[in-house]
């Protein structure tokens, strides 16, 4: 009888493992085949070889690009070098990148590990760059002032908080005010792996200001990218492993009210629900994470590889 019970429990455990494995593969789109959709005028950006995980384009056409992300389980071509922030002027005929020099006595450049980035321009036209950083695989937000003439970033402040343990992306709504995604609930790498594998939708979005820090939305299966509408009324959050985009209304007190969920379906079929502008099967780009458009010019970034510049 005892053997029968043990065999039954073993069978149930194997079945549970199989079901979770199938669900995990589905959430990762492990078996999806990508049919390339090409653009006629595209070139890899020279000077970027170890990632362009996030990018932000100012109204002037200047683009900031974060590079060199070191993240558990993700390949890195320069593991012994600190990360970088590049600048690219999309107004140029053949734009190139320039590494921005980082100044400030309290900033540890050797452990710089940039992830998501966002900019905020105040009424005096001062541009602030907020960068998710993972020094020693922890999470901080680094606040910089962009000095355009010097082509440099002056470090102003490092932000840490217990509600910002696993930062991924950020969208600035003030010089020291932002919404940010935590892509995991657990900090411990072992527990993070199980959280991901079991599909525990426990990741969340936080609003931060110097006087208030609060969870504004939760229940995500890997909250990833976050952005805000040009008029500042709506916040968009991507739920990576559920293949959804959540649209929230932003209120004057910074709270968020869910409006709708956009599920991205049939993107690679003949009748997708969104327009497919560019697709690659890994021949040109691998692990793309971000794309942005400026005056008919498209810039696409990747986690650990290169960046692509196209004219639409």
C-alpha cells in the first residue's frame, strides 16, 4: 500500500512538472518561428557590440543607449568591463555613437551595470537621465544631469529602496520621480528561478518620489518595459511572459487605474492585430528589447548584442 501511495505521488509530481514545463515553454514562445520582415535601409550601429538594452530619444533627435548589461542567465561579450551610456544624433546623415563620459566623485563607474533608462526635461531645459543600475547584481537608480556641450553625464544621486529590489525598466515623471517595474518578487536567485518557472505572477510596479514610495500595480508575470503616453495621461506596462500590454490611467496623485489589456496575438500571421514593421530570425539581431522612431528613422536595441538603425 505504501509503495502504491509513493508511486501515485511520484506520478502526480511528474505530471505537475510536465504541465509546468509545457506552460513555461509556451510563456517563453520557445517554439515560435519568425519569418523575417525586412526594411530596405538598415545598418548595424558601429561601436555597439555588447548590448543596447534600452534607448531613449529626446525631441531634439539625440538618443541615449544603455550598453553592457550583465544579468543572470544572459550572455555578455565584455563581462570584465563596466557598462556604458552611448549618445547618438539621429539628425546626422550617417549617425554614429559616442560613449558619454561619466563624472561625479561618488559614482562607482567600475560596477556600472545599466539596464532600463528614461529622461526628464525640466522647464529650464535641463535634461536628466535616470538609469536602472545593477552593481553587484543589486538594484539602484542612478540620477544624472546631461551636459550636452561636454558630452558627459554628471552623477547627482543614487536611489535605493526596499520596494525597488529587482528593477528592470523605468519611466521618469520628474527629476527624482518615476515609475519602475520589478520583474521578480524574490531577490534570491534560487527562488527567482522557481518564481519564473512556476509562473507566479508576483512582479509589480512602483511609484517613487523623495517623499513617497508605493506599489501602484501588481500581479504581473514578469513586468518588463514601462512607458508613458506623450500627453502624460496613460502608463503602458508590458507583461513579458503573458504576452500582454497593460494600459493604465495616471491620476494627479500618481495612482494608476487599469483601463485595458492588449494581448498581442497572431503577430506573425497574415492578419495580425498590430502592424509588423520589422522582424528578424536571429540572422541580424538577437534578443531585441526596444525600438523607437524619430522622424522616419527607426532604432532597435538588443539585450547583449548590437543595435540596428533603419530609415523607414
